[in-house]
C-alpha cells in the first residue's frame, strides 16, 4: 500500500487524484503547513526537501510531482493514465515538466520570494509579476499544449490532474480565466469526475 503525504492547496492534489483514478491502495496523510509540519524532523526524515508530495512505496520514497505521476501511471497500466507510445509518453512528460519547472515556479513567486531574494522590496516586485507570468504560461498551454478534451487529446492521462491542480490557482494569482476558454472547460470537465470529487471532499474534510 502506498502512503501519500499531501497538504491542501498544494500540487500534491495531482498525485492524490492520480492514485484515486488508478484504483491504487493508498492512504493519504495531510500535513499542517500553517504549523510548519513539513519542517519537522519526523517529516524531513521522509522527505528532506520539506515539501509535498511525497509518496512512500515498498521500494522507497518518491518526490516531485512529474516523477510520482509517471510512477503511478506505469504501476497501473490497466488504468491507461499515460500513453503507451514512447514519443507520446515523452510529450506527456514534457507537459508535466513545464508545469513543474515553469508554471508552478511562477506561482511560487507570489508567496515564496524568500527562495530567490532577501530584500522585502524584491518580494513585492516578484508578487506583482505573478499575474503576468501565470497568464503567459497558461496562454501557451491554451494555444499550443492543451489538445482537448484532455491534455493529450482523447485519452485522459496524468497530465490532466496536474493541469487541473495548477489551474485552480489562477484566480488567486490574478489571472482572468475568461481569457482561457479551453483551460476553463478542462477544469470544469475535471471537476465532474468522481475521483476528483472524492479527493477534493477528502482534502476539505
């Protein structure tokens, strides 16, 4: 059985949804970020990065959303959460890597400027830039990357819960979702999936 460490409002939601979609046997443990549970010695022994998600398996602990999503998809091939074709799988990995390395980092500048600077004025400047950088990242997704109805086209994959997770942050990041009709339609489509509804209810509980 897997154990997923998660926290509400974080990118760990994508891995949680993927586990549910795969029909995996797992438990989810929610960390209290407000009380900085992710920085405790107990959790740092599990994930020295002090972040979520972390997926504990019988072979060790995995971190980083793209890696966890790929592992879930390959561990449950019957769920068909990743393309079987090597090139198409690489395209899915490319999409998830873009979310991880570029879009999520743009979002993080809103409240985690201390990772890149020390001056308060720098934090404020980074925060002001977030609506622009997030809008630009999602404009690219809208125009060139989201094939529809799912990210990869007709096949639902692990790209979809990841896009859904980060798209939930758009309004809070000052992005007008009305300018992203394909992304908005995808978000609505995702919210209607039973696995997504179940996980969202659990994370609110």
